[in-house]
C-alpha cells in the first residue's frame, strides 16, 4: 500500500504502522485522509498477520491538529454526505477492529485528531503533547464521537469541562485524568509504543482479541450482561462451559 497521498502504511513483525503524513499542515484530517485511512483500517481488520497497530503522526509539531473544516463543512448535499458516511464510517471501523490499536501521540492533538486518539485502545504520549477540543469556540460540536468517547475515558465531569470550555491540557494533566497510559520524552515515543506492541503481539492472539472485545462491548452493557459476555468469550476460547 504505497499509493497514498496523506498516510504511510507499513507492516513489520506482525505490527501495522499507520502514519498521518501531512506534516506541512500539522497532519490535519481531510477527506482524502479519511478515505485512505478507511482503506488501511479495513485491510488491517482483515489481515490475520496483524496482531497490533500503531497510529502516529509525521513531523515534529503534531499528531493531528484537527479537521480541514473548509472541506468537512462544505459538503455537496446532506443526501450525499449521509451516503458517504454510511459507506465509509471511519469511526465505526476504528471501533470494530479486533486488533489493539496503540496511539503514539505528540505535539498538537486537537479536534478530530483528539477524537482519533480516543479510538485507540492505548495511548503513549510525548511530553510535548497538548490535547484540545476547540469546536465550541467555532460554534460547532465534535462530530467524530468525542461527546461519547471522552466521557468513557476521563469521566463525565472532566469531559464536559473540556468540551464546554475548549481548554487545552498538557501531557501531565492528560496522564492524571486517564488520557495517557504513559508519558515519555519525545525521542522515546515510538520506541516505547513499539515495545508495548511487541509485548502484546507476543501473547496468544485469540486471548488478546477476546479481552479487547470483552472490554469494548461490555462497557456498553449493564454489568450483568457484560459478565455474561465474558463467560461466553471464555467458553469460546477454552471450550469449557
């Protein structure tokens, strides 16, 4: 997959590397990136060789500084927009990946970039990172899931604070509120993410996928249903009931 304009895709040692590659504009998310990400994520989902994926941004300044609003706020028509969204539901595809996704995050992580990071299962964050959701200052609200994903990660009160004020937070605060699994010096970002990916990829594949599924699906269920889901997955994994 070397034909992309806005991303770089590589696969090594059962690890998929996805790099947002528009550093000249802080890796902002545009329609071309959406389409190319959809193609890559679908390929990863269907690739049994991929055990884990790492999502990162090119350049020194940003993982992703948000969406290109000149494109996303000037769609051709509501009908066409709904059709494209249905056919290329990038955020639903993120959620459906059976493999764990590690976000290797640095610099500006804003708007849609922040929302993309929230779809990662684990987040390794450089000490130069800044998280923010500036949408309300533009008279809009997040459109890629942050009103739902952020409260599930940091809790309702902190999510509302970020959503309603647009305040940015640094890596240290991100670690404190649960956005980051680990904060590391910038030069250690990719090595740390790769070390974690190798540790995961060395575990039995089915167990990793079922553990992820149990958490992801279970959080959207009452506890009793989540426990039943866990029981079913254990039975599927071990053949013991």
